[in-house]
């Protein structure tokens, strides 16, 4: 028996165990026979009320009872009585490869290597039972769904990048403190010096590149990182009498490295130590693997060191955004920002300082833009961590609802069949719902593909796609709402369509008649004609 998630190992086995027990209780109490008794009494009374115009009441009653009994017996035998054993050892989960870095695997129910194993061990010795009809429906549903999911092309998992980066915090407090000191001693001083200089000769790409701690421009251009140094002794850097002249009191504490060395030293530099502090699996997935996400996000061929810098820049930006209201705006594909406007509207590109100091030619529009940016930044930044986290939870946890809904449906299935008096029409409706709930896995697979490609589309105007550091909380909010539509509203529309498909011909005729009455006499007349034709057809 196939399942669609780790949780379904638990819910599927548990549901059919309860189904078997509930059915046994209903049989022992005689409740399962009530619909049959009700059918016999109802047909006898209906035949007596019909009179003698339609023939012998006894014969008519016998024919109705016989027809209904065979139909009910078929439903009971094939769709109600549990006869096929359901055991954990027979259950398998074939993991889909929707993510391009995912590896196909078949998981055995007796050993999932997850936290579910402890719970599964408590019910592993139990045996559930499933009716023949529902066993066939389960196999059909899982087979069709699995084949459909397999047809979906893989997608790089770009939608979760920001959350995964924000989740991997720098745990070492001394490293965090050192980053803060580097920011004050090196980056802020270099940035301030740059903003006081004439930057007209610099390209927008060069100006934009100076917006992070490891800026190549600051590292290689004289007068910036080679000019400044650590104001406090750094224990990892040995004291150098020539370089650290004037700091003789720190000879036994540590040295005062210049910023180029402090950041770029291959062994003890901040760049290397920050990378080493990050989860290796995260780095492999995003930087080092052949199908790494950094390369998937850009059309530019990057060396390993360049991919590390792209990743590190984004990582530090996400950490900063999650800890402060300071955010980068506009969006990486800002809908109002084009190549010529970018340096005027982004508060992180350096030219805003010149405007504030007297470049009045920008006029009131610039002031309004900065004001709007500040308002959006404050509101969006406050909600950003919540939005990113909520989007991640929707993507990761939506399949759990499917498993739980299927479990509830199976548990109450005996009562649904009894209350419907074992009608074939109800069995068909329940079968459609059962199949539809399993098929949600395919819809969520489509949502996964679309969600990740929408993220790529929204960020493709930038050099590094989703790893562009100027991506901001507003963008995260938009992605959240898109995810809600894809993972929640889209399946709801599908389930609504399933309900529409279950409407009988009689219900459709009634709807036509009601619609005709609302629009006027001509419509009502049309509905009446349709009803007469339907009646003749039944005869």
C-alpha cells in the first residue's frame, strides 16, 4: 500500500485499524442492519400508498425490495466489510523528485529514519482492514497521482532560500561581535569615505557592489580597506610590531589587522570563518553541488569563490534584515525602477547623501519617494520574518492536512455509508472525494513548480536572481500571497469543482428551473420543457 508522505504511514494505518474496530462495533450492535430494515419497511409502505392502479401492491413491493437489497448488499460486501489486511510492513513511500537536488528514494514503513519511527513502533504490531472497493480506490488514486507527479519537471528550490538562510544563524557570539566590529571599523568608514568622494566615474554596478562587507571594490581599491584597521585587538591575529605600532599594550592580547587581512585571510579571516560556521548541507546545496542554487539563479558562469561571495552577501543581508528594521529597497525587480533611475531611488547606492546635502534638482519627487520607501520599509520589515516563516510553513506543512483529512474520512466512512442507506450514488460521491483528496498531492506538486519559478521570474531582472541582496520584505510578502493562492486557494477551487462534478442530473434540472425563474418567464418555460424531456427520457 502506497503513501504520499511520512505522516501518512501513521494516519493510514491508524485510520484502517479504527475502521475495522468501528465496523465490528456496528455489527455487534446491529446498527449496520438498520438501513436494510428501513428500506424494507419504506418500500412496503410506498407500495401500499400507491394503491392498485399500478398492479398488485405485494408484487410491486417485492420487486422494489429485491432491487434495493441487491444494490445495498453489493455496497456492504465490497465497500463496507473490511477484508484485506493493512500492515505497516506492506506500506511504502516513494519520494518524488520535484526539487532538482532531490534524490528518488523508496521508504519502508518499518524504518523511515525519521522521528515518526517512535510513534510507528507503537502501532507496528497492529493490523487494520480495508474493504475491497476502498483498497482498489486507494491503489488507483496513488498510482494515478504518483504517475502525474512524476510528469512534473523538477524545479530548483528558490522559494525557501531566504527562510533557510535566516534559519541558519551565526551561533558563535564572539564571531557575531567581531562582525559588528568589522562593520564599524572597516565597512562604515569605507562607505562614508566613498560617499564623500566624486562617484560619477563609477558604474552603477560598482556602486551597488559596495553595499556589503566583503566588497571587492573596497578590498582592491587603495584608500579603503587597506587604509583602515581593527580598533580593538583581535586574538586570532598575532601582534605585529611594525603594523601595530602604537598598540604595544596589546602585544599579548592580539593584533590589529588591516581590513583587507581581517576579512580576506584564507585561514582566519572573517570571510572564511563565517562560511565555516554555516551548515555544510546548506552550503553544498546552495554553493558547492553541481546543481547549486546560486548557479541556477544566474546565467553567469561563476567560479567557486564567486559563488561563495554571492551566497555570503545574501546570507549577511538576510541576517541583518531579520535582526534590524534596516532593509534594502527597492525590490530586486522594482516595477518602477529602471537602469537609469536605480541610483536615485535606492537609499543604499550612495547618491542619496549627495541629494540630502544639496542636490536640490531632484525636487519634491525625490523626497516623496524617500518618504514612501521609509514607510514601506518600516511596515514590511516588521512583518518580514513572520511572512517568510509563514510561507515556509505553508510549503512544508500543507501535505500534513491531506493525511489528516484522509484519516478522518476513513474513520467516519462506516457512518457515512450507513446514514446514506448504502446508496450506490453516495458510494460514487465518496469515491470521487477520496480520489480527489489523494490527487491533491499532484496539485501541490504543480504549486511547488510554479512557486519556485515565479520566484525566479520575479528576480530574473537582477544579476544573481533570488540571491540578489536587495531583495526585501515587500517581495517576501508578495511571494507569501502567491504561495497562499497556489497551495490553499487553488486546491479549494479543485475541491469545489469535485463537488460540482458530483451533482446529479436531477439537481442540474432543478438549478436550471430556478435560474429560469429568476431571469423571467421565457427562462422558466425553457426549464419546464427541459424537465419534461428529462422525464420522458427516464420512462
